[in-house]
C-alpha cells in the first residue's frame, strides 16, 4: 500500500503531466470559465441541504461576486439569497486536495464532500482519487489547503 506522501507525490506528477499545476502556487480566483457560471451550473443548495449534485436551471439564478449560481427551484434560490455565504464552495470551487498540494485543479461536480456545513469539491481523474486522498488525512489536508488558500 502506498504512503500518503507517495500518493500526493504521484498526484503532483500526474498534474504536471497534464499541465494543471500553476507555477505561482494556488490561484484564488473562482473556479469558473468565461461564462461566469459557478459550480458548472450545479445547485449549491442541493449539495449542502440534500447532499446531492443536482444541476440547476437558468430560470432560478442568483449572482454573487459576479458569478451566477443556478438552483433547481424558487425555494432553493430563496434559501441561497437569504444567506449566500453559507452555500459558497470552499477554496473558490477548486479541488480541495489540489489546493492542499499547492495547485488549482478543475473539479467534477459529482465528486464532492459536505463537512460541517461546508462544500468541498474534488478533481475527477482515473489515476488519482482526490476525494479519497483528502479523506485519508482530512485534518492534515484541510490545514494545508487553508494555509495555501489564505497565503495568497
């Protein structure tokens, strides 16, 4: 069985191979493309309140800090609008494990974890299970990610 250090090293090598590692460390800009649609259109309320990845609808949209968030219905939109900070993803929506190792990785909306009312998203890669790496040392990974995120 590989050690955590070995797994993280492998994770970083794979990342370098695909050109995902950002030379200057983590980028704290939100994880979105030119569309400025957060969470690839998935509802942050579904993640936190239902522990489900559900695609939202343009018909139920709110904006926070220039990003559009979509919801499945008007009730979800109202919950979000009442307290948007509660529903925003950690680390700008980047892969939590990536931030812990000092890199920005795009995420798979179906690879997520809700812990203590916080949404963490993770990379999907056939070779590396970023969510499992996080779970193997959740306390340590969280501390590293928070340090890297706050360090910018």
